[in-house]
């Protein structure tokens, strides 16, 4: 019994000492709450050098955390706990966040660099007049492929994915809307459809794709494509750019039937304790040279037209990643479907995944 | 039970109440809510639709395969271990890999099983065409077995180690063949170890979710995958909880089947 008490006391003392040390480490330099900016972003989605530069310029200490799905981010912010000052959700989640009153309106007088953004990307239906959000990166959903391995296919049409010659070769992303979306696009329906007969048709179409599917995975696709383990994969344009950068043999195509046009946007959630600092950060990221540096590092397409002028011409004129205006007409932005239809899409996706044998 | 003993139980009972009973009650409560937060049995109705029943069956099938192969590998290994000179050291060597992060080990398997990985290099050495190993259910079962082996070996090793060697000698002296000795003496006396091994493997194997995606490329879908998706993607906490309720029920059933009997004729 005595030994037990001694052990308990020892553990408590050690724990307190550790707690104290972590506190000391966290303060590092005696910063108070007003000097800390907590950023919640996608993984690999910012040039770390820019964060350092921002810290040096403003004296604000940045805490950087990452998420890998919009939904996980939403859940975490909703739960509270961490005082996130900046988050980078996709457009359909912004609608949802607005509905649930989770965002702080932006003060445009503190964001003079907003003028750098191409007007094509401003004042979009999910956030009129950009009251709550500023576009960060944009892109498309398409097919990355290895021309040496797939022969004659150029993926000008989604239907190419269904070709029997590609049996057990196609990699899909583990995300319901993208996968259901390729069937909807192929049939010529809207990516935001809530018409049950259209969805049933899409499900039947997807079932025909099952024999061609090799795996349904997440970010691991990048490495598999780079190492030539896979020859065809459904992916986002930015990820495709990363893959092509590492493996020159690869190519990317957005089929002509249409595809998803997506935006990731900077917002200030209501959890923010440093709204002033958050505005400073947004304005910093909107500067032409930081946006150019960031786009260069991340590889996604920037909406910042002042930055485009500073970037490599070969990149900016690459129609695969900066599609011309007429192709943009075929692209469609996701709308929030509401919980009922998110459920319908996901159940459909689950049934599809279970039919892959 | 005297008073001092009762006070000693307070911290533990509080712990159980807060972190075991309360969460289970919450899961039960959420499972009765529909998307709008009204009470309904809709989630249970959905569960009994063909898709979730099919998923339950396939989860059970894969968990069964994983447990079976783990047992087949572990029992002889544990038996040999008890015969070793430095058995504690060998046991440690088997347990050490389980200290390495699961995700890290899984990623290592992606490289190993890949088309340009070492296994395919050997296959090509024999002039055979390269094989697709990754993203098959065989590779899924293999990796799961690899992960669970230490958890199965430990309890079996302990029960074999406690086995009184004179009993085996006695069986031999009385004319039992090695096979009969194993069947009638060793196996019955180590059955408890086998049962707890099955418990610690089968139950987690039912709800494996990460390696279903990384190794099997979602060609294998378990109940765990469905729970993760309901909570994080679909945001349907009710349905996620309902699947969890069934998982808890299945676990209780398995515990009852494999649990140690306290009554009966066994001499302790």
C-alpha cells in the first residue's frame, strides 16, 4: 500500500513537471493570445516559407494545423475547443457554414489587395459580394493518366473510363460527390441534381464502371501514379499538377462533357480570437508576390491575376490547369445538397464500393 | 466487502461510469435520432436493408479469416517459444513490432506489395509476369494477420507456459501418442488462452477501417468503414451510432461465446 502511494505521488509530480514544461515551451517568447494566429488548412496547401515571412513581418506567431476533408474540418470547428482564426473550406461547405452562422464577415477596407483577384472568381453564388470568403485556389476534377500505358485513350470523354480495355486499371478518389459526379457528367446531368430518377440512372451507369475499378483510395494516388503503379486515376487538378511535376510521363485531361469547378476559400470562423491578425494574414496572402510564390509551391491554380503576371508563362498558359474561358462554361460548382441528399449520394457511393469485386 | 475496499473502488467506478457507461448510453441515444434530431427507428430500419446486412456478413467473413490465420500462425509459434532457451527475449522480439505506429507499417506494406516492390522483383526473377498484390483481399487479410499476431501469441504463450510439463510426461507414460497428448491434454488446458486470443483479434478485426482503404483500396468494406463515413462525411450521427450499437451487440455475443466459464466441473 505504501509503495502504491509513493508511486502515485511520483507519477503526479512527474506529470505536473511535464505540464509545466509544455506550458513554458508553448509561450516561447511571451506571446499573448492577441499575437497568435491559428490557421486550419488542407495538408500541403501553403508554402511554409510564407508563414515564416508573415511571422517576421507582423510579429504574430502562427500555429498551423491541417485537415484532410471538408467535413472533418467542419465538425472540428463546430465542436469549438480550438480558437481557429483562419480556415480554408471549399465553396459548398461555406454555404453550410453560413447557414449555421459560423463565419465572421470580412472587413474589405482591411483587404486592399483584394483588387489582385480576377473578377471572374469574385461575387460567386455561394457568397455574394465575397462578404465572408476570399478565393484561395481553384481547380477542376479530371483524369490523370499515363499515355505510355493506356494507348489510344486521351480522355476527351468520361466514357473512355468505361472502356473494357481499362479493366481493373482505374483508380478513383474515396469521395462520394466526385465519383457519383463522373456518372452524372457522363449522362449530361447536373452535379447538384436531387432528381431521384437521374440519380438512379447514374447509379446504374456507375455499376457498369465497377469492373474497371482497381481501387478507391485517397491521397495515396499521388505516390502510386508517380511510381507508375497506376495508369489512370480520377483526381483534382492540383494533385495532378503535383504528379506531373514528379513524373513527366503523366498527362491530365478534363473531359469535354463537363466537370466540377471548385474553389477553396479563406474564411474567418466565429471561433477566432484574433480577427485583426486574420485580416492581416488574408491581405498578406493576397499580395501578388506571396500568391505567386504560394501557387508555385502548391501547384494549384491561383485566382490572383496580379500573381499570374509574375509566374512562369509555361505554367500560366497551360490549358490543362488554367482552362480557357469557353471550357469553363462546361464546369459546374458544387452546391450544398442538404443532409438528406448528402446521405443519398453517400449511400449510393457505398453500394458502388461494395459492388467492386 | 469491508469499508476500505469500497472506498478504493470509487475512482474506478467513476471512471467506468464516465468513460464506458455514459458513452455507450450516448451511442444508444443517438442511434434513435433521425437526421432532423427527432426520435425514430428509421436508422434500425435502414440497417436491416440489404446493403448493411451484406456489409455485416462480409465484415464477419473477413474477421473470421483474419482470426483463423492468426491462430494457425500463432499457436505453433507460441508452442515453440515455450521450448526456447531465452523465451522471454524471443517473446519481446515478437512484441516489439507492435510498438511501431500502425500507419507506418501499413505504408511499408504498400511499398512491399507494389508492382516495383521486392515481392514482385522476386516473382520477375523467376520469369513470371508481375502480379497485382496490392488492392486485393488477400493482401488485406495478410496485413491484418501480420498486425494481430502479437496479440494472439501473448495469451496463448502465457497459458502454454503455465502448463505443468509433468502432465505431458504422464500422458506419454500412459501410452498416448503425441497427437492424442496434444488433443486431449495440451489443447484443453490452453483453451482459455486461445479464447482470449480470439477475443482480442476477432473483435477489432470486425471494425478495421484504415487498412481497408490503404491496402484493399476499399474492395473490402467493414462496419468500421461505414461508421467512419457516417460520422465524418455524411454527418449522419444517428446512422453511425446505429451501426456502432450493432457492433457492440456482436461484441457482447462473441464475449459470451468465448468467455471463460466460472462454473462447471473445472478444478482450479
